[in-house]
C-alpha cells in the first residue's frame, strides 16, 4: 500500500554490505542537562544489547508478544520493542498511544507476554488490574526512572510477577545492570549484566568502598561515542563510562540507585536523594 501511495517502483531493495563497526544509528539523549547529545552506535552494538541483557536476563521466547510504552526513538523502546523481539523471532505490538489506560486492554486483547514500561505506569495500572486479564504476562521490565521497592512489591502482590528493574543509558544503548526472577532484590537495580563491569568511584575516578555512595562507572561491549561533542571527555574517563548517576554498591554486589549526581537535596549538611523521599512517601 505504501509503495502504491508513494508511486515507488515495486522492486526489492538492494542489500548493502555493512561491517560490524559501520554506523547503524545515531540516538539522541533527552537533553535534560542541556543540548541533546548524538550517540553513535555500530551494528555490533545492536547485536550486543540483544546478546547481553536480552539473552541473559530477559530470556525471550519465539512465542512471546512484546509491547510497551517507550517510543522507538528512545533506546529503551528500540531495544524492548524492536531489537529484542526480532532477535528472538518473537512478535511486537506497537501502539500509537501506550499510556496505562491503553496498555491493559492491549495486554488482554493480544495476549501480551513481555511488557516494557516505566515505574509510573506500573503504579498507575495497579488500580485497573481487576478489570483486565493479564494472565498472559510472564515478563515485566522497568527502566527510565527509579523503581521504588513499594511499587515492586505492590505489583508482585497483585500479579505474582517480579518486575525486572534495570538501568541503561542512550550512550550505552540499553540496560547494563539488572536482575531477574529469584535474583531480584527489591529496592536495588541489580548486578552487572553478563558482559558488563560496574564500579562506584569518587570525583577523581578512584573506587570507593562498598556501602559508600559515589558515581556509577561502567564498561562493556558498548561504549559512549558522542557525535563531534567535547562532552565525550566528561563521560568517558580512563576507559570507564561515567553515567552521571549516584549509586551504592552493597557488600553482596548489588547496586542501589541513590539519585542523579546533580539532583541531590542538601539539608542541614545532609545529602538527601529525591528517590529516598519518594520511597518514604510510598510506604
């Protein structure tokens, strides 16, 4: 139909030879701290996110039906709704409107089994769960903002499903710290995804002891490559990607989100993280 509308010739497209380190896409950050940055990703990077987080944590099946709320222009949506289902030979349901009120009917009608959305949406859907059949769901993934332990427990109590929490970045294409099933610890993000390394460092890049907050530094099969942007030097230091998040590594190796490094409240000499306040209010 599209070919008829555009008048384009009904001929097969010519396949172009590409190398693993040819540019596949340029993803732009949301620009919350200034001008958006273009992040260059290679063909091998696209396969890397499918063969790390998706393969080892999400573990999709051919009979899965994926859906979710993140736009495809965001790397959370690109991975969760395009790359991962395609790599697994599964199906993806793309919704024009994908708010909480649209997601639940779609899950019921299309027997969705894998859901990608943000903590806010999981919280909002709790009030509507009784009106919809969500028994087809087997995997729920959360990213984009901190997942409070109270939200995780409320969703698990109502559905029996353990939300897979994770942190990713446009610079690194997708999720690099996460956990699934019995390895999940509510209130934490998880552990480094196989293929990734993570540590907590101070402002000079020196690792800090477990239990102390610091900057999250990660490295793995995908790295930050800004498109002609000097801010690359701030993000990549000594081979580590500094994400701009404040984290604590617990003695058991789990990483716990504190706040964005530039989003701390200082009161009477104490550093107070916004998510800490949110978690207290949700209890």
